[in-house]
């Protein structure tokens, strides 16, 4: 919640299978919301400045859903 400087991370991400740098990217992403509240052009430009942005985005978009399936089993 950017309004109260609070970041809550999904419990499903509490796994050794989640790369440490991806978690750092997630925190960076959420911290950007302090400056820019919406996912507009400027937000996306700044987000892409994070090292290995594409790798982290791919993990969160395509591998993260697998963690929900694993936890449900």
C-alpha cells in the first residue's frame, strides 16, 4: 500500500525456489509506486532499469503461478 509505505509480499513467494534477485525486483517495483501510482509509460520505463528486468518479469508472469498449484496440492 503506497499510501502508508507498506509492502506485503504474497506468502506463496516464501520459497527457496524464488530467486533472491526476483524478490529484490518485486520490492523495487513496489517502491516505484511511491513515486508513480499507476503502471503507466514512465513507471514501465523506470521498472525496466532494474538489472535483468526481463528475467524477473518472466519468472513472475510464467513461473509464479506454478507456486499456487504446488501449494494447493
